[in-house]
């Protein structure tokens, strides 16, 4: 029995969860998704009649926790590869992208053909990242969502905003894009307040190039980030109203964080949501109104939580322990 992680070895989520799994007696293999790569052995031979005679994965690198050879049987795999490369400026960068893509393709094929049990299958995770589908699914399960429009038409957006109130604008597909500044790994596209005057004074062509999400701005008491694995959930209350920012990610060190009990209704909704998409886990974001109404914002199948736990040496890594416990439960169910 083993646990394979494919991702950035120095990712705090990988380090902390791997450490907790080791404490539970699990053989952990970390396969690097970036260069310079580790020395993991990746071999797969197929005979002329299509019979797969050998599929070998053995992690021998600096980040390996075990050097046992794996054939896939009884193995759980967690693909936590957030990003591959930040800039492509040279032939070396191009080679880096190629190598990383080939390693990823090998590992995905190994997981599929060996019968290894993976956390959040790739196809299902990709489908679940579509914001339109997220909002529609949440609403169909009875969860409140902000009134929204997804459009690239200036007139349609203005008509939507004519009902009054305040509004926000955010990206439809991704929150990060490659940075034009080489001192930055990537540029984060966050949620911003949008006024009717900004839309009116803009050119129609500025909107037509790509659709965006415009939503009513929810008056909130606080937000919740809920890390859910199956039916189990761990919640963190995020208080950021004193910062004056609509997106709490802009002030991560000024916000107030508190571990809290997950409301039963959210645990039930989260479990149904994950089941609907065929996922094992997700990071859910909710807003809570002063009246106690919960609004679903989104669910990231590869969401983060490490920053909520504090620094590596002195942090309270309760969320990572929770995730490792749930992963261990999945791992033990294969016995």
C-alpha cells in the first residue's frame, strides 16, 4: 500500500499532508512536477499484442519518502500540480514544459491502467472548475448563489446592473495568468468592485473580446473557507471587513482567521456537490450575510489552505492533519 503525490515538492500542502500520512505508517512517494526533476524511475513496456508486461514507478529522488517499487495495485494517487512553468523565454524553458508534460502524461496513464485509486480524477476535476457549471450545480442543490450574469456584451451587463445595488466583476475561468514582469511568477486576477459608471464609460469592444462574471455584491458578515473530503469538512472563518477589500486574498496577513464548526447544512451540501462532480475533495468558498444566509461563491478542486495554518515551524496544522486523516481513510479502504 502506497500513496503517490505528483506536484511541487516544496508545496506546503504536499509537505504537511505527506508528513502526517507517514506518521500513520503510509509509504509516501513524491514525484516532482517541476524541473529540476527528481530521480523517480518511470518505466512501462508493452508487448506487440498489447499486453502490459511492466509498469514501474520508484521514487528515488531527494523528495522521496519511500524507494519501494510500485505496480499501482492498492495505491492512492494525489495529483496536486498547480502550475508547470511561469515564463517561456528560452529553449530551456520550452524543454522544461515538454519534460513536465511528458512526466504528467506518463503518471496519468500509469494511474488509469494500473487501477490505482486517485484523489479527484483529472477529467472530473477539470469539468468541475467551470464557473458556470459550479453556480448552476450549487443552485440545483438548493444552495443560494449571488445573482449573476456571464457575458461579453456591454449592453447586457448594464441591463443586469440596472436593478440597483452594488456589483463585483471576476474572471470566468482562471484567477492567474503569466506575469509580464519576470520578477513575479504569475499575476493574480482577483475580484473587484464594478460600478455602472465604469461600464457606461467603457468601449463596447473592450467587453466583446471575452466574457466575464458580474455578480451582485453580497453584504457579508464574514466568509468561510471549507475544506471538504467526502462527507467530512473543516471550516475556517475569515474576517476581512475591516480591511475595506472585497477580495480577502489581497490582505492575507491582515485578515482574522478562526477554526470553526462546519454548519451541518454546508457539510451536507458539500458532500452532495462533490458526489455530483465525481470528486473526493474541494475547497469551498462561502459568504455569510449578517442574517446568517450562506452564499456559495465557488469550489476549487485543488484549493489551498496552508496559509490559514501559519508558518511551517510554528503553525497549527490542523487542516493538513484533517486532510491526511481523510486520505488515510481512503487509503485504508483499499485493504
